[in-house]
C-alpha cells in the first residue's frame, strides 16, 4: 500500500485548524489513533466502506488454518479478543502503537502468517489484515479510524497527540482572541473552546464527509469552522507533534 500523502508532518494548533478569511478548514490529516474501546462503527475500514464484521481465516505455517467468527463484534477489543481466543497462545493479535492497524505476531519468528476471507466476505479487507504472507509478525494496513467528538487529544497524530499548550490565535475582522486549549482532553473540548469565543458565524465541527468529499490525501479528517480566520503568530514555537512512523507497505 502506498504511503499516505501529508501536507504537514509537524502539527501546530494553527495548522490543525487551518487559516482563511471565510470558512476555516484544517488541511492536515489528524490521523486519529484507535484503542480497544473504539467502536467498529467509528472506523472507515481499509476499503473506505466501514467494517463489515464476518468470518476470517488465519493461516500459519505452524498453527495451520484457524477460522474466526467476528459477527456481532462491536469494538476493536471484541475483534482482538475473538481472534486471540481462537488462536493458540503462540500467535496473538494486538493493535500497533499508532492505533491505526492490527498486527498478529507469532512467538516463532520463522512462522509464516496470512489472513484471508472466508467465502465472499470483506472483513479481512476492512480490518486491513488481508494480504500476502508475512513472516513472524503480520502487520495490517490502515483501517482508518474516524475523527469524532469523543476522540482524545492524545489519540491524534497516530496516538502521539498534539501539544496544544500554545493555544490558538483566532481573528474575525478587528476582533482577535487567543483560545486556551491547554486543558482540552477530547476533540469536543477543543471545539467547545473555539465556539465559546463567539467569533464564528457557524460553530466549529469535525469533518464527517465521505470518500467523495475527502481531501487530496484521500483520508483527511480535520476541523472546520464558519467565517472565522485563524492565524499563527510569527513567534509560535509550541504545539508540535513528532513525525509519523514509516507507513506499512
């Protein structure tokens, strides 16, 4: 899978929220990470058409073939637990550190692992697990967690978070205000702080557009507000996040 394109690698609060004289729309993909509690309905799926939970087949050169029924799974934790319950203890599934893909690892570094569909299902594809065999640890592709109001700030930038201590300077005409985001724990907290300024004609919100309306990188999840400009002062030096890790091929 080709590496995803990014307009920004180091994110400041100003870059997250974008800038402009009319509607403000952030141009960076905030790359929200997932955790075990993330609902499958809050995941776009590696194919961009949600996660359709069904049956998958996990094959290993040591363990043989194991069928796993994921029907009715509601969260990523459900998915991981069902996979691990079906597999022997020597092969276990988990989330990778970015919270963007699943991985299945064997205690035998020479074991060859592969995940395939059972029948005409799409579950393995949706979870990013379908693909060629991998040795030792099978690392899936991005299942694309969605940005929601409940997304923790620490889950942004692939579970590395965005430093919001420097705040955000917003202006509308001759009015200007610095938004204190230092206590924000979730995306909703950030939106509430921005909307409390009263500078915009429409409240800020998270982008919920489907694939046909995504930005050029094809997977952007950003913020959008009404007729409010956001600018970053020349002295801005905070609100940095580390660069993303190498993308799985």
